[in-house]
C-alpha cells in the first residue's frame, strides 16, 4: 500500500471541505428543480387532454378559415 504524506492528505481534506461548502451548483440545481416541477405536470396535462386540445384547435382553425373565406375587403 502506498503511503501518502501528511501534506497530501491535508490538501485532499481541504479540497473536500471546499467542495462540500461550495454553493455555485446549488443555484442552478434549484432552478432546474423548479422548472421541472412546473414542466412535468403541464406535460402530463397535455398528454392526458391531447385529444380535446386537438379537437379544440381544429375547431378554432376551421372558424378562422370560414371567416377568411367570407371576408370582403370592399365592405
């Protein structure tokens, strides 16, 4: 087994303490968790109601097309 010097062990210990106390990544992780908490339920709702949403958008698009066909610019 390889023996490490006291100085090397102290450096490793200090690096581990710095890594443990570092909060740079915590803010990014918190943002990611918040976004995930919003996006995942919305995605679930879109998947559950996709048939109704599709029907609704097709009906609305049909209304837009009907209105555009009856549009008279001279009126």
